[in-house]
């Protein structure tokens, strides 16, 4: 079946069998390999993307379900060399080690920040329960999300 969607702001038409997962469409058919496959069971969060502005685990969503939707992947966040505020926060707060979980963490964190103006550390830890990192102790990830939320709020306030 032919589907049409917006991916990272660009119109895309693709052929998608009924059983094709969104993560496979992104990675295998469209070459957007920043979305990772970690567990194939929706437990790890490495595959998180935004569909119509909401974070979803793309390993559990059928590509045909995204027909007509706006999908944003980690590749669609930066504006040229300028990182998204959450990406910059992860970089500056050392919120990554091997980087495998980072795209999903960043995508989840952006959705979280859009829903929370002044979150606590406990709020961040609760939200990220669906994202697994095997390298860090999460402290720098939590610091990154808190900093990224502040940066996103400041950008909203400045009209950026």
C-alpha cells in the first residue's frame, strides 16, 4: 500500500506492506538510521520518534498507521550546525556514553519538556522509565533533560 507522510518536514511517499514497522520504514527504506532498534519488544526506547509531536516507540507502530502523519526523527532536530536545545544540553552535560540510547532519550526528553515547564528530577526519572541506558548511571541524562527543558522554555520565551 502507498502511504504519504511528512518526515522531518519533507513529504515522503513510500510503499508499505501492512506488517512493516515504522522503525523499519525509517531505517531500512529511508536510510534514517539515527532511530535505533535495541530490543524489538518496546522495552528499551532506542526507537523513539515523534508522530504528530508525540513520542512513540517506532518498533511497535505499523508504518501504515503513520499515513498522513508528521514524523520527526533525531535527524530532523538540528537546524544545520545548530543543535536543538535538548541535543545541546545532552552534549554539554555529558548525557551520553556509547550513544546508542541517546536518540531515543533525546526524542523522549523533548516530548517530556513540551509537557512540563518546571519538572523535578523525580519527574524526569519517572518519564524516562521506558528508556534504557546500559552505560551511564542516568545522573547526567537527568541533568541533561532538566537543562534541556530550561533551554527549550527559554527559546519559547524568546520567540525562537
